[in-house]
C-alpha cells in the first residue's frame, strides 16, 4: 500500500523522443505497445472529473519516463511491492486531490509497462505481495475493476482509515487510494466511483 509514501524529487527538463522510445520498445513481444510519460499523464484524471469534495489539487497529473534507467525504480516505494515491480515499466505518473475543508483525500498513481503481458506478470507479483502481508493489509471482497484488481484496507491502527484499489487494464497498472474513510470494512463508494473512472481512462488511452 502507498500509505505514507513520499514523492521523490525528479529531474527537470527530461525529454523523451517518441521515435527513440519506439525503437527502444521494438520487439518486446506479443501485445507490445508504445507508452510513455504522455500515456501516464493522460490516464490520470484531471480536477474537472473529480466529484464534489475532492476539487482541491494537491498534485496535478504528471508523467515521468523510466526508460534507460540501469535500475528500474518508481518514485514511490512501499513494502507491499516486490523489489523489481518497475523492472519492465517504461513510465509512471501520479495525481492527488483533496478538500480545503479537510475530509477525504484521493491519490492516483499509474505505472505504464512495456506490454500487456509485462503488466500481467507485474500485477501477479503485486497482488501476491499484498495478500501475503495480512498483518498490514486486509483484502476486501467486493466489485472487481478492469481486467484484474484487488481492494484492501490498512490493518494497522494508523492506516485503518485508508483503502486502496490496485487495478490492471492493458499495459497499465493503476492505484486509487482514499484516505479519511468512515467504515473500514465496507468498500468506500467514492473509491469505487474513482476506480471505475480510472479504468475507463486506461481503456481509452490503451
């Protein structure tokens, strides 16, 4: 889970040429598609699509490249993720929203993989890590989102007001985290709504 994750500083002025990226991704195998920072940014919801109560922009949608790094590491790290969870990723992005009056906060993150098959393998590792960390996270039964998804809540006292959906759709793996929930055992309605919207955006971009 992303609970308490901090955003790392990113370099300024990174330019990714579409032609170079296409060449780098050539021959990635069946289901291979080109994706990058722009793809990550496009699937992240803008403030106009957010429901009432989550209209304050904490971090506007942005995408960053991961191609060319000797060690693939996403900007956000969490102990529920495998150590190589960004190994086959090409880009990542994030956005977050809240309210001036307090209350709920919504965090969106997306990782773009080099192909759908790479995303499938990565999601299998993600879900396995979450389910094996029952002392920290409790998996919740409920609606499924996208091609694959897992919904969970913090099991520790400090994170029981936080729920998250991890979802895979095509070459994307996205996470939607809601903080400030009132009922930890029931999937928060806002989380469900935002997860559906996120999947729709992945489908359109994919």
